[in-house]
């Protein structure tokens, strides 16, 4: 941003937090508008504020318990703007997630995973709001990963503002035809449009895409048209509900090859993790 103004602040976490471990937790970092510079270990993305101003936000590790955030903008930012950015960064990196219950379970099941969480792992990169994570999850359904990447990229270029992820009103204004013909979402176009309208009408999300996690349940998501067990479980994972495994072909293939577990036995195998089945699976596979 040539001639832009820059502000900087620090976010501190009670528990240890690792930016790198969070970035590599799953594939979200490969989906726009995320940019991860592996050499400088800086995470960045453009964000649109409620005022309509687009800012560039970068995050880097500045201590075991803290992150440094820089905000660049062509416009002057006030304290409220910076507070909104702070809230979004905390959501991206799950900074407010209480890891201790998971650590206590992991110490009984797998001490390596417990140590990994204690060292700042166990968090999963998330979008700026529930809506972003939900729509990106829909883009993974019945699609190769490369197709998902391209779909999300087109969604941002066609309906986003200044390279940011489109909000619910952008989707509604664009319409199903644009989603189908320009974003090339295939059958997902009608699903994304209809569910966006439904979530807004029912007050589950606001116009920015934010949602009250307490008002969202696995059963409620599963009852939405076009949503199956995988999408519902994956959506809940990104709301810090790790009690279910989003089981797809990748999960069953890994369990068969690495753990010698048939698909029908996956849930039973990870039952010892209680409310943290997904953590047991995902972190075990990573380690």
C-alpha cells in the first residue's frame, strides 16, 4: 500500500501460542485471502472493516505468548477500527481457546500430543467470521483440493471487495447465476446462495457473517439443505467443538494405511479422546 499509514499492537495469550503450528494445522492457509510467507514467517491478508475501509493485516510471532500485529491502510484508523482488527486476529488464531481441558485428556492418551498443545499447538487457523469458514467448507465438498483453491480464489475476485472474502450481502447481491457462471461453483451455487439467505433470514449470521457460536449446533447445521455429516462436523471443529471427526475419504485412507483401521471402526478407535476426537486424530497424524 503505497503512501499508507501503519499501526502496530501486540496481542498476548495466557497459554503459549505458536503461529507456525497454527498455520500448518490444516489447509485453510492455502485458501485466499491468506498469504503465508514461509521465509519471514509472516501471515497476512486484506480485511474490510465495517466502515468499508480495506486494510492489510500482518501477524508475526514476537514471543511464546504474544503476537505482533501490523495494520496498513490508506485511511486514518481510529481505536474502534484497531479493536475490530484485534478481535479478528484473535479469531483467526483461536487465541481465546482454553486448551487445558484438551491437555488433560491428551496426557492420559498421548503425552506427545499434550506436549505439542502445551507448546502452542492444537489451534486451527480460521476465517474472520463463521460465514467464511462455512462457505469454504462447502467449497471442499465433492471437489479436489486444487479445485477448492480455484473456487475460493474466483469467489474473492468476483464478489470480494479489495481482495477480501465476500460477506453474506455480497453473495446475495451477486446471486446464484454469478456463483454458477462466473465463480463456476457448479451445483454448489444454489446451495451457497440459498443457505446464505436462510442464515441471514433466521438471524444465525449478521450482515458481516458473524454468528453466536452458542446458537449453532451440529444438529442444526446438519438439518440445513445440502449439508451432510462431514460438512457439519468440519464446521463445528472451526467453532472449537472437537467431539466429532469430519470423516471423508482422506480420513479413512489415512486410518487404513497408517493405523490399520477400517472406516467403520474410526469413531470407536478415537472414542478414548472423548470431546477431543478431532484433536487426537489431526495432531496424531501431524506428529
